[in-house]
C-alpha cells in the first residue's frame, strides 16, 4: 500500500508521541499494556481514535476511579497538541479497553474489535511489559 510522504510523516509523529505517552503510563498506571490508534490521514480531526489497553477490566476500572485514566488521556492530548493537533475533548477520541474483554468478546482479535485497521498498523507501536 502506497502512503504519501506527508501522510507518512504525520503517521510517524503520531506513533512517536503515542509511544512516548505509553512508555510513561507503563510506570504510573497499573495494568496499562499498550495503546494504538486508527486514523484516516486525510481527515485526522474527524477520524482519529486512540485505544488504551489494560491487561484486566479491573485495572481499567481502577484507573477510571482513581483519576489516572483522565491523567493518561490528558498526557495523550497534550503530547499531540504540541504537534499542532487539536482534536477536541479526549473523551471523544480516546477509548479504554482491556485484553480481558477483547479475549472474551472477540477471541483476542484486536483488528476485529477495533474495526478496519491492518494488524500491522494496529501493533505498530504496541508496548508490552516483559
């Protein structure tokens, strides 16, 4: 699949910023495993979505209740804003999910769960705890 040079540059920036935020979250938000994004690079503001994945549903709930999920979302938004990306309220484009729920509802198939995204793109900046 051919990607325009401008699109490739934008995608590289998105992946780099999201990876940085994910790395920070791994040390501060219990249960965070990885995050990913889907986007139509011709319509970023209308199509950009981030999915933050926790190991367990209980980790996701605890992060919401403690306010750490909101802090994590703000970190993502601030990181992208530094690149000039104004995406609106994070709750509109950031989703929290869990490996546990994906396994239960989609047999662990993230591409099916998130929608039309290639597996390569989905896992492009996955960060997994060792």
